[in-house]
């Protein structure tokens, strides 16, 4: 299955009209350390919308692929750290739904520990509800095709699996129960491979960004550029998408204008715009 989506900006449309200006989104995308101060000015119900804009801005920047993955991860970690149980499902959906498909494997792998840490104190029953809420909200994203939802849902289940890989164990059981019936069978058929780290079937036709570990004997052991004080894992390299020539801007990048239309603004964010 080749998904139709490459990057979709979820939840927002038009000109950003937060308490901060659109420049605050650009600043947060270029400098993740500014996220805490920006979020401090927002009502908790607006954090997911802000997260959506920041991750979409990074996804559309003219960065080389490896730097983009590291930026997506660091910003996502900072944004997730600002969430609480009241808005965590919305924030997680805002993050994962704006990560480009080619970056989802590395993003999910590197975000797993952050999710574990942020949710460590959540008991099993409320955690299972959180997982079900995330999966249900992905199903409600009108700008996604069912094929898109299969991809994002499978990675969301892996992200939230707490290391489980058995379908009839929690939280995977709660996650699968929340998947809409129209594509639940596709998720179930692909999930085993995804949980095992095999994305070749789910992302067939997508040029996946690969960042080998430092000890990988086949890696060329280059180090990704450090931006804004973020130190990436040493030994990381990139296998870029076909036809892509990585390049790095000499000045802070400004999000490019996506060719795709922004989707309509759903509640509860509509009144902000």
C-alpha cells in the first residue's frame, strides 16, 4: 500500500492567530528551546493547535532529511512535555499527524522513551482510555484518507504500546477496539510487522529516512548537524529520499508554503482564528 499523504497539516488553516503571532510558530520551529515560553502564554486547550503548526512548519522547511528528523523529534519532545492528561490525546494526534511519512519510523523510535516518561504515572485504565482516544481522534481527521489513517494509526499504536506486542494485551487491545471498522482489518494486518520494526509493507513506495545506530558497521558514521544547541546521536547518517539532494540553509529556515490546502479548523480551535 502506498499512502496518498506525504505531509498533512492537521487542525489549522489560514493565518495563525494565537496570543503569539505566526512568528512565534516560526521561532518555535527554528528554536525548540522557545517552546516552553510560547506555550506558557496559551490556554491548555490551544496547545494541540500550536503543536500542529510547529510540527507542520518543521516538516515544510528546506532542511536536509537527517536534520529535519532531529528537529521534529526535539520539538515534539518539548511540546509533549507541556501536555497534561486533559489535552495529551490531542497533542499526540497533532504531533504524529504532521510528521512526514518518510520520517515516521525514526520519529516513533526516538519519541517512544519520551512518551513512556511523560505517561509513566498514568495508571492502566486511564492510560488505555488515552490510547483509545488517540486512535479515535485519528479516525476523525477528515483530511486523511483511510490509507493515511492506517499508517498513522499503526505508528500511534506502536508509540503508545508500552513495549507490548500481543494483540490481546493492553494497551493494544484498547487501541484496536477504537480503530474504525472501515480500516481496522488493514491496521490489524500490518500491525504485527510494525511492532516488530518492519515498515516495508506499510510504507511501500515511501523513501524512508534511515538513521543507523552509532555501532552500525554499515553506516558511514557521519554526524548530523547540531542546531540550536541540540546534540544528535553520534554516528547518525541519512539515506535520503530518491532524487533528494540534502542541503542546509545558512540562516534559520522559514517554513515554505505547502502546495496542499490547509484543512478546515475543527472545534475546539475554530474560535481562535
